[in-house]
C-alpha cells in the first residue's frame, strides 16, 4: 500500500475542498427548506435541480476524502498534540453538551413512548419495545451520557495541556456505540428514506461519524493508531460536511425566525451541529504541517518524521532541500566566525600574560588581573602560608596554556 501513496498528496486538499463545497451546500439546503419541502411531513414537494446537485456534492466530498486520505503520502503523527489547544478543548466541551442535549431529548421521547405501550395477546411488551425503537432509544441515551463523560475528559485535557483522556480508553468508544443505537432508531422508523431527505442525510451523517469516532478512539487511546489516520480524515471530512448540511441550515432558519419551516417529525439535531464544529477543530488540529525554516521550534522535541519514498524528487522536497542547504551554509558561517573570535581572544590572553611575565617565568604580580585569568588564582589553597600560587605558562601537546605552580 505504501508504494501506491503519492508523496506530495496531503489530506489538507480534501479539507479545503470540503470547506468550499460546504459554502455551496448549506445555502442550497436552506433553499430546499424554504421552497422544496413540506414543513409538516418533511416530504419533498418539489424535486428541482437542487436535489441531484446536493446529492452530487455529498458523493463528491465522500469520494475525494476517501481517495485523498487513503493515498496521501503526507500524514501527521498518529497522536494528538500534548500542547494546549483552546479551540479543540472548547469544541470538545460543546460536543459533550450536544450529547447531553441528545440524551435529554431522547429520554423524554422514550419514556413517553413506553408509557403508551401495553401488552396484548398478539403483541408482547418486549416486541413492542423493540419494534417501536424504544429499547434502542434507551441505549442511545445511555451511551450519550457516557460520551458526555468521555468528551469532558478530552476537552479538559486540551484546555489544560494534559493527557487525562488517555487513561479512559473504553469511554472513547462510547460515541461509536451511541451511533449504532441511533441508526437502529432510524431504521425502525416507518418512514420512506427516499421521500424524507433529512432522514437520509442524517443516516449518512451517522455512518461517517461512526468511522470518525472509531478512528478518534484508537488514536486517543493509543490502540493501533498507525492505521487510523486515514480513517480519521476520511470519516471526519465527510461527516463534518454532512453535519453542516443537516444542522446548519435548520439553525439558520431558527435564528432568522423561519423555524416553523422545520418539520416537527425531523427537528434540528443540536448534537449534529456540535459534531460538525468538533470534527472541524479536530481535523485542523491534525492537519499535516509543512516543516520549514520558521517551524523548526515546533518540532524540536519531536522525532523527525520519516519522509515518504521519492519525496526528495517532488517540488516540495526540492524546495525543502534548498532551504536546508541554505541553513547549513549559514550555520557553517556562524561556526567559523565563532572559532575565529575564540582564537583571537586566546591570542590576546597570551599576549597580555607574556607582557606581565618576569624574566624567570613568573608573573610580576600574581594577583593582578592581566586578562589572562590571573584573577582566578586559588587564594584558598591548602597551607597558604607555606606556598604561594603562581600562573605559569606551559607548552605541551595541547598547545600553550597556563597552570598553577606551587613553590616553597
């Protein structure tokens, strides 16, 4: 598989492409809410050109994200940075709030549905719990609560620059199981997926979000993270795009006073909007950074990443090579200048010491600072009354230097 990867291909391209497509898809979806759907049932009333265009955008984002992520030769280290990340931390807490709201809404729905069930001769209570989706909804509530705990740990870790979330590996899988139960709830609903566009988009969102959460859990817990980065980008890019399409358009209707156009059977899912924001922050946090002259400090405590085969022959590789050669020349010039300065200083010391030396080789005044280190004479030497310490020039294999000589 490594031989098929493109050395200059980065998932950053898929992120930028999805962002551009989002700018087209969200207004398009808002237009459909205003003109193409029945606000009571959520069914299509008009199937104009916007319908195939929206689905084409969804397919394009998914396909581009898949191939660019899979064959990308530039991938970041499969771990989250240990440094503080305020946007990611805040979005993690927002995601926890989204899960809490989802649990609150669904527990009310599940309790109301359960209260309306009654066992009959033909239908047992267990069958009704399963067929109505009530049992799956209770499961969705349970794992939404566990997801709240997991995201709180992660958000606090990112805000404080700690790794608190790494010690809760099992909790990291809670959003994945939550997605499974949410899919079960959708599948038991007696609604046509073809006619209710919002339900179809939400199902696609949950599927890609589960891929993202699965890769996220493996990276956060350190369990086989090496093969998870491409899934992280593929699922995250596609699910974030769908999250904005599904939730941002209804949110725009709410804040503009057009909330009555949102079907009651398919209300806005705040958890989807929170997920889109969180996934966006996580993707930008993990985006591969180009290492250049201005970014060396960011990687000084990390191991140098292994460059993909053939990287030096790419445009980026050749550019980085030229920068490295320029840096090497500058460092060699600085080192040469430093050595020259040290040699000049040493010659000055020797000249000053020679000028202050008597004919017998001793210094005229051993306590006079001649600039050759005379002030460093050890005045606290043992038996100071029996001997005096002098700086004496000595020549040996290491060159000419000064040593302390004791004489009675």
